[in-house]
C-alpha cells in the first residue's frame, strides 16, 4: 500500500507558523474536561509538549484514569486544588490554593516549553474571585505565539469567551445521575 | 498553626498525608478520604453500562469520546473505537498515534468526508458492513467501552436500520458502555441513551476568524 503517512502530508508546523488558539469548553453538560483530554491525546500523538493543570481537583484525583493514562504518554496532569468546593471547610484556603496554583501556571504560560497548556476548571477561581480575572486573561493573551490554551469549567466569564478563538457550550440533555440516580463511575467520569 | 508551614507549597503531585491537607496541615473533610475507595472499577456485572451520545454542531463530540478513551485506558478497561466516515487514508491522526501507544486501536470504517459525494453507494455499503463489525463487538462483550464515532450521520441517512441498533443496544452485555458521536441525534437514539450532551457553538475559529483545522488540535 503506497499511502502517504498523514504525519508527512500534514506535518506539525513550526511553532511560529501555528495559530495558537484559546479554546474554552463551558456549559452545564458533561464533556468539558473530557474534550480537553481528547485534545491532549491528539496532541500527544504528534509529540507535542503538553502541560495540564487542574484547579479545584485535589491530589486524590491522581488515581483517576486520565492521570494514569497520561503518565503513560509522558504527561503529568497536576491537580492544584483541594477537592470540590462544597466539601471545603474554608473558602480562604481554597483561594490560597488557587493563588499558589497560579504561581505554577503563570510561568508555564510564559515559557516556550509547551505547545498546549490545559487549564482545567479555570472558570471557578475566576468566578469566585480567587484569581484576578483580568490578570489571568492578560497572561493568556501574552502567551508565546503558537501556544494553544484550553480552559474548562461552567459559567465561563464573558471576558474569557471574548478572548477565545473557539468556545463550545456543553449542553446537558440527559444525565444518568439526574434521571436515574447513577453515580460517577471509574473509567467514565474519572 | 505554624505560620511557616503556610508559606511552603507542597508538591501537588505527592499523595497527601492521610487526612491532612497539603497546605497548612489542616484536617480535610471526611468524604474526600473515602473517594478513592468508592471509585474503583467495579466488576462488569456491577457496573451501570451507559449509552452516551455526544451530539450538536459544536466541536468536542469526537474529542470528548477520545477523552473517555484516555480515562478508561488508564483504568485498564478494554476500549474499542470505530470511526464511520473516517477513511483508512486519514487513519494516522494524532489520536490514532497516541491511542496506539496506549494499546488501543481506532478502526476507521469509512471512505473519508462524504460532504461532496453525490454517489453514496460505496458509503452506504461501508456503513452497513461497518455496523455489522460494531454489532459483533458490542455483542461479544470483549470491550468495556465501545465508541461509535460519527455514527449518527449514516443512521440518519437510513443506511443502518435504527431498530437493529436499538435492539442491539438494549440487549448488550451488562456493564458495557457505548459512546456514540455525530451531529443531530434523532429522538429515537436519544430515547435509548442514558447520557446525552449537545455541543453548542459559541465561537468557531474557522467561521469567526478563518482559522483552519490544525494538527494536534483538530486532527
């Protein structure tokens, strides 16, 4: 079979020739983080350098399927939070964690080390005011040319959508928990 | 509490000291301690096999299915992914390369984009025989998760018998998850599903800024 490998037909362009996108996955449906993971898989196939940071999610998430599989692909997904906020005793602590997390994220957005940076559940620290919305969006805008950034989470602030190149709303039509009381399952939700 | 401790950022990738938060050594609430035990992979007969549909005009339908593939693979589940429409010629996209590294093969069943085709004879027979392959994969119970990518378009065109699909789905082995993607899922399919998400366009790089599909992001 003399097919041309797609990788040769559509090679990965040098970074300065790429159009770095800001992708926002928002909405009340499922698939926001999951779609970001799908991009991670695709990009990993092209040997792109990927950084994924998860706000809110705690280090308990490290045993989740996506962390294990990503590690196999040589990618570390870094949780920055302390679990979901409704479990939290102390909002001040969450705020502090978000700020500490941002100290890891900001240099990643500035460096030219990464092709794709995924900021999972970013909208919550923005909506709750734990991070300065304008500073975060400015930092994303100032990223090196050709770097793709993916932000996920419900209720994306209008400013973030305004700055985005691609924004998708995941809209819930049917949900196993709401309709049948089926809880989260390993391998599907986490 | 020791104020010195407050300034120390513990490496978030290290597991927490049991019952203690990574910062400030504070007690963390009980539910979190329980989480890892609750969310282990159950034996197949105790699972709730879901029919998941990702539909809508927006991006993220196939991509979210790929995310599930990644998750499930991490949980050592067997994943089978079949792509209608997509042809063997383009079967070396990023997702194929990365999935192969994880030991998952994504099987293309189509002849490429059908958008500009006028003669659908070939596409119809490909869809039909493709469905037979998928049907067998669902019935065999070999896979924990079966992804039918871009499945909805051939169904809506009437190339595959919807009643056959519904009965195959409802009689599938217990605990098998089936993920279906594609635009414009019909009422009948939605009726048969447990989880349906519509991906809606808010902003699209091609339509809004003329930015075309890019390697690593779209393919």
